[in-house]
């Protein structure tokens, strides 16, 4: 995963100046917060989070439909027991 260095902020700076972090999120939709020089947290714009969550749900629905179609015979057999 590539991380834009313009969207990285230290934990101490996030603690001391949260309004700056919020402004960065407003501008770029997400910020990576570093802890002990390692990426630890991601702060997302809520609309961006909602898009990602609905996209993941759609992918899960597609996978579930595929599994159901591929194994319909087995599911029917189990249901008849």
C-alpha cells in the first residue's frame, strides 16, 4: 500500500493540534497517524469511509452469491435432511 507523505502526521502532533489533522482530512479525505515511527492509525472522512464500507458489502454479496450458485445442489440436499 502506498502512502502519500503529505498525508502523514505524528501521534504527538495529532494530540497537540487535532484541528490541523481534521483540516488535512477535509482536504485529502484521509490521514495516516504515525506512532513510534510506524503507521498506526488512519483517520478517514466519513463519506469516504461510507463508500469503502458499501463497496466491501457489495463484494461480500457477490462472493456469497457465487458460493451459493456453485453449491446449490449441496445446500438443497442439506435442507432436505
